[in-house]
C-alpha cells in the first residue's frame, strides 16, 4: 500500500514538473544568457531579448595597420625623389575639431616602407564622437629632405564615421579601396 501511494505521488510530481518546465524554456536571448527566465545580456547589448545594441561611450583604437598604400604617387614618380628610397609612412587621425593622433617622433616613422607588408602604428586613441567624420590619413614623412617646408606630404586618406562600422562590435575595422587599405584594432567602452 505504501509503495502504491509513493508511486502516485511520484507520478503527480513528474506531471507537475512537466507542465511547468524551466522558466527559460520559452525565453530567447539573442546576445545573452537566460537566468531564471530573464535575459542576462552580454556587454554592449540591452532589451528584453538582448537584441538592442548600446552606443559605446567611446571606441578605443589601439593600432592602425597600413596593409596597402599608394606605393607610387599618381604621376608614377617616387615618394622621395632625391634618392628614390620610397615613402616613409606616418599616420594622422583627426576630425574637424581635433587631432587624435599624429607622429611626433622619428621612431614612429616606417622608413622606406615596403609594399605588401603590414605597417603597424600603435596609436591608442579614444573616439567619443562616433558620428563625426574621422579622417585617417597616410602621410609621407620627409625624413630625407629636411629643407621641405611641409615635412608631411599627403598620400591618402579615408574619411569615415565610426558609427557606420561598429554593428556587432567587431574587434577589427577595415577601410579599403583600390589605392590603400588600413585595419583598425578596436575595443569598446560602455557606461
Ligand atoms: Ca624614404
Ligand atoms: Ca619621405
């Protein structure tokens, strides 16, 4: 008799558990994990399903890698005409109100830069105004001819709003076209 009662109780318990299920059974968390029926969102996401992206407080660019640059200027001359040694790469990052990064030391120059090689610039800038047009400029430093009044010569630039490129919070952002390519290594900070 006791065993029989126990069996009934166990059956009801099973039916009870089966009908309730887990509180996370019907909860979908797009960028997060369900805990007790509520989505716990990954960094950068919000909303009931963690499907809305937060706007970062700032984007930190740790390095800019030049993977392609105009190896010969458009007139097919060399960058350093006096010795035909080739371009000495530097990077400048700015918008219309601020210079975020510019070269201040000869050590930061990629002297006589080779083609087809990654040239990495540790820039470490943080950009808060993600809707601003940011200008990523590749320049030639005239290390070979100090009589030039303009020490930096324009080579190429990309003008981009970071807000157009951070969907899904990628760790690298690439700007590329037929003349040049740069790759940014980025991280995101949220309030
Ligand atoms: Ca040179
Ligand atoms: Ca030069």
